C-alpha cells in the first residue's frame, strides 16, 4: 500500500531552501533554513517534522472537482521554482460544527473559487494532519514560478480576509525556493 | 494534547472477550480471543493492532447532530455488556467521489436515520483509519445490552442492504463480551 502520509522535515538540509518565514497567528515554528519533503516518512527530524495525509475531498462538489481538474497542471513543474508551506490550525468551534455548517462557511468564503482563479499558475496540495495527532490541522503546499509570487500573495490576502479564516487559530507561512 | 487515536489490540488478553467473529467480505483478520481498547496507543500488538481517530462529523448535518445528541447515552454503560468491533474498507470508487456525491449516497442509504432508531440501546463510536495508512478505512465500535443483540443484528442487516454498502470491499464483524 502506498502511504498517504507526507512528511515535511524542517532543518538545515532538504531540496527546498527557506527564503522567508512569518507567523501569521498563534505559536511560531522554530526557524529553519531548509525543508525536505519525504513522500515516505523515514528521515529523523532535524528541527521539526510535520506530517499530513493526502485524503479524499471534504467540501468540493462534483462540478467544482471537474473544473479544478481541467485547470490543474500538478506539482513538480520545471518553472515552479518557488513554494510555500502553510501549516494551519482551526479552532475547536470550527471542528464542533456539523458538516453542513462548515460547508456553508467554506462556500460563502469562496475558498474553491478563489483558489481556482489562480490555477494552473499556483498549484496546491492539501495534507490533513488533525487525525494524526499533529500540532497543525492542515499543511498546504503550494508551487509556483517566481513571476507568480505577487499573485500568490494576493491569493493569501483574499483567503485570510474570508469568513472561514476567522476560525484559524494558528498559521505559519514559510516561503521556499528549489535548491 | 489528548490523542484522538484509539488502538484496538487483538490477541489473548484484554477487557473484551471475543464471542464470535465473521468475515463479511474481503480478507479476514487473524482470529483472536480477546481485544484490548487502549485510548492511548502503547501496548505491543498481540496478534494485530488497528488504529483509528475520533474525528469531526463528515456527513451529519446540524439537525441530525441535535437529534443524535438528544438520544445518545454514551459508551461504558453498566448494562452494555456486549460490544462489536466492525472494521470496514470502502472501494477506490467511493473515495474518488466528490463530497456531494458521497453525501447523496449516504443520505439515500439513510445511514444516520437507521442508526438513530436504535439509540440509545445501540451506542456507537466511529474511528477514522484511512488517513493513518491503516488496512481498514473505519473501525466502528458498538456497545449494547445482551437483550439488544437481536436488534443489533437487525440494524446491520439494514445497513448492509443499503446502496452505501455496495462500496464496502472489506468487512469483519467481531462480537465481544465484557470480561
């Protein structure tokens, strides 16, 4: 069985060099100079190690999935020399909501639509961490070309201004460049 | 942080004695005579060890949640001397569906409504295993009094006849009695 779990190891070595890091809210993560992305968790953690599972869709409906698939180019493109790792935790109030209540907030926040506007320039992979007893609920990984860095910043401004982000209690924004 | 992960250890010792076990579909699990339920995973596995996380609601809406909460009595009742551990795996086709497609099948199958009819006699706790790289996708734990055993069998017959169960590719049904 292929592992669904991806490990992000922060330290002094790895295929991605840290160019900038900021704590958006909540507790910071220890500063590191590089991140290794291991599809199969094995390496000993250097400074920290965060794990998340590639999982099924939780809010995306069938028509949104089709629209996303039509625009996605996938990770690992040669021109995508920039990346971001954004670990996020949401509040207990968020997780206590029923599925329809969370979906309504997610939809009003236009999370899928906003992200779709930036495809395929800004590619994204979501990793679910909460059920793994991890310190964050989600680890989102983005890849994009240097020329699209300003667009990526704009995407984040829009998401962080949304109703959904009122439930975010911890967020760290780590920017990277391929070594 | 409290662990969300519960470990079910099958072997020759534990607080629950196996009274009967059946493979409903897919590969069997090794036969064991007892199961230990460890809220904090620590014990070395005896024959096998299955883990699952207590997580947020995935399909239940707010009104269903209220109705469920009004009827639930919780686990650990003195009269609930019987239990069942039912590990289940669903097909790749199920997991490839978008959220609205899975919700539609779940709703048409009346999964929540059928389960609710048997509350509080048949108490249930769902554990999510798929994102933990476990062999099963779900571990459902039920507790009920001896007198409600026939009702429990009836509940399972109804669920297994549902559209949702057409996506179940592996299911083992282990019946237990408190030692």
